C-alpha cells in the first residue's frame, strides 16, 4: 500500500476495524501507562504552542479517550474548561468514570461523530488510526470548528516495524488466515506530508511532526504485552481456542526474535508517532 493509501481509500473494500468493533481491555492497556502517556504530554505541549498568548479553550473534546488518562491531563491543564471524553468502548468508559466524575463521558462511534459548534479544542491521542479514509475524516473534524479552534492529533506510525508487520505475517501463517484476512490494515496512517496536504487548505496554521520513542519495557514478552493492549486486539477478538493460541505463538516467536530481551531484563522498543496541531 502506498503512503497515501490510508489517507485516501484504506478499508473501502474491507470490513472496517474501528474502536466500536474492538473488545478493549483497560487493564491490558494500562500495563504501560507511563509510556502511553508520554505522547499525550508532547501533543499537549503542541497545543500550548498553538494557543494565542493568554488564551484558554473553554470546550474540550477528547476523541477516543479510553480510560480517561489523557482527558484528566486536559482537565488539569484547563480546570475552567468543559471537558468531554468520547469513546466507543463501554469497559474503557467505565474505567474512566471511576476516576473523575467532573468530566463528562460519552459513548459514541467516532466514525459517525461530528464536533459541536462551540468546540475550542478537539484532542485525540492514539485513536484516529482506527478509522479509515483520513482524506475525508480530518476535514470533517476541522470544518465545523470556529476560527481559532484547534484540532490536535497523535497517531502511531510504527506499521513498517516488526511489532506491526509481524501481525500481518502471523495472520497469514496458519489455519486462522481466512478469519483474519478481512481485518488486516497494514498501514492505516499515511506520511506526514499527506496530512499536511489534507489539512492545509482548511486551516490558518498547521504543525506536523514525528517522534520516535525508545521505550525500555520491563517483563517477559514485553512487546507482545504492549501490542496486546492496542494493535493486536482485533486479531485476538476474531479468534478463539487453538487458533488464538496458535496465532499468538507465531506472533510471539517472531516478536521475541525482533526485540530480544536484554541482560538487564528490559526490552528496547522503538516506536514512531505522528503529531499534528491545526488551527482553524
């Protein structure tokens, strides 16, 4: 698939994989909470740079809020704002509601959601990669915003690395292939310049950048444990019994070879992420 594929036509002939279709596990996701929070903090810094001096958003929407970890960061940074966390996963939202009652939590499918007229900041940390056709999605999100409002997005772009390529290899390596082929989404996030081209005609200011984090993960099968909380979820949900165990065995073997555990017990896991902050 070309770099433009995910942003223009990914998934049109395949069954979509969106947050609404995935059985999320809050506990599995939070195993690496500090590492997952770091990109959200860096995106938040990008928002601070984009805000006019002394300005503060009054209505903030966290798209794909999950367990609310990022949403609470937004509420802490702008305590006077009305903060709303939106996610399609009931288990994730249940975890979020247990942590902060002051934030409004809404269950909704982001593929069908539209921003309200009064939104000052749409913030999305590691969620929009689950949705297809970014060439339409991003203008749909930024278009209704009033002048000066911000769209801030972070998405993983590690799909050309063994952590994600091995999912595709493992999916095609056994009798479970027929079940997994329809949900394969090899590279759902395009190159930075694609998002610049998509958004630039619709905004006054735009910053796009990438960061590669070198995570030093603790524990056995650390990379498998990481992906089991995110990218591996659709594959695991589609399988059961011997097929699930067989798929995991293949993926685990490939991943351990690609990311060997060091003598100090840690596993080094480079992970690239794409960021963008757009001002309407």
